[in-house]
C-alpha cells in the first residue's frame, strides 16, 4: 500500500527548497494545492497580477512605495 499523502504548509517561495530537502528530484511529479482561503491581504493576488502585466518587479514596487512614503512623511530636521 502506498504511503498516505502528506500535507504541509509552506511559503510559495520555499517550495523548491523543501522538495529538494525531502529528496524529491526536479523531474519527479508533485501536487501543489493553493489554499485561497489564506488570503491575508484582500486583493493582493489581483494587484500582483497587474504589477506583473505592467512589467514591474517586486523591487520596482518596493522602490515606488519607499518614494511615496518619503513624499508624504514629514521631514525630520
């Protein structure tokens, strides 16, 4: 009898490292379940998709956020 499937919770960016740690080679099949009920910030996935379509990277977004923060925060003198 084959072993029962194992369920783990892991950040999307850590999946490849976890599979490698478990000895699963890149040519083996694995099933990934995306749990939509774990949406911590409403609209983040939709916003991220729009950012990617616009050709921006996470670094670009971080720089834009920092720039906006500097514009609205009072300067300390």
